[in-house]
């Protein structure tokens, strides 16, 4: 990746993460068990990262810090995912999705206030446009997602998911700066693999076995894409400002929207079309 700056790496990561996100839809269309798909993806990333980590000597500045940051990252990601699912059982999706996606805004504020990152006026405008894209598209998704009525417990899950998602992003920044990227990925995804394995159910029919086979294949593909996408993301974080890198990569779902329209002939609504255009505008504004 020599010669590529953090901005280019962020855009590359956005595209790769978007392609991975699209494969979630492929998995759903095939009727694959979520836990098995996740297990396959996590195991693939952990294995690839671990092998390359050992081939490169397996050295890290502080093993204790590596374990700590990997536990924080994997734990916050798992808690964010579970809280998201629980929130949708109690709170209308029109409320849950936009608030949870505001974790990008939390990361931006943390970067500027705590880390003291400086951003240009154009980049601030780019962040505002990006947040508008995220909120508009997540509201459209939520409009088609059934959910029960609101409750206090549901809102608590919403905010837990939002904050844990932000913690996962911030912990990635510290991992990118202060420890081995490959070691961090191997350990963090290994913990995720164990979590997914605990949720995976054994097949009890021929159809279930076929579904799991597809889940493993799709998960493997997702894992390869995620391996490159997340490594590029960590490299971008080690070189550039957390606030801008997270904003760019956070728009990866637009890639999934475009791929879904192409592969599955999904309708491009006015909101989605506007979201794609504004994403391009935002990425241009966020350049250094």
C-alpha cells in the first residue's frame, strides 16, 4: 500500500466494506443461517490475519495492550449488534436506525474534542452531508422494517448500540496506532468467531445442511473481502484523522444499495438516488 494516502485507502475500504455488506443480502436471499455465515466470515479473517501475523514474525509492541484493545473492540461490536437486535424488538425501526447510525457523529465529536483533530471547513461540510445521507437512507430502511411500539428499555438498547458502535470505531483507531494491525485483527476476530460459534445450531435436515454449506461459502467470501477491507481501514486510521476516515468508510452501505439494484434489480428510489449523489459529493468534500 506504499504510495497510497489515508484518503485513497478510506475510499478503497468503503468500497470493499460495501461489497461485504451486499453479501449479507446474498446470504439472506439464499436463506443462510446468520450465525453460520458470521462464523465463517469471522473464522476466515482470523485465520488469514493470524497466518500473516506469524509469517511476519508475530511481534507486537505490547501484548497486554493487544489483548485489551482486541477484547474492547470485539466486546463492543458484539454488544452493539445484540443491542441493535433487542432494540428493534421494542422500538420502531424509524427511531432505532437513525439514532444508532449517529455513532458516526459520536466518533466525529470524540475525534475533535478528545483527540484534538483539526478538520477543514470543507471537511466539516462533507461530514454534514455524509450524516444527512446516513440518516435519510436509514430512515428509508426503517420505513420497511416492522417493529413493535416504543418503550424505555428499547430506547436504552438503542443508545447502548450507538455508543458501543462508536467505541468499536475508536478502539480500532488506537489499535491501528499502537499495536500490530494483523495481530489485532486475528485476536479480535477470533473472539468474534467463538461468539458466533456459540450461536450456531447444528443442522437437523438435509435442507439445513445445504443452507449451512451456502452460509460457509458466502461467509468465506465475505471474510476474504473483510480481511482486505478492514486492514485497509486500519491502515487509513494509522495515517489519517479518525473523524474523516470513519465518515468516509461509514457510507459503505451505499455500495451495497448499488449492487443490490444491479444484481437483484431492486428499485432505485428518489431517496436512494439522492443518497448516492450526496455520497459522491461528501467523499469529494472530505479529501485532504
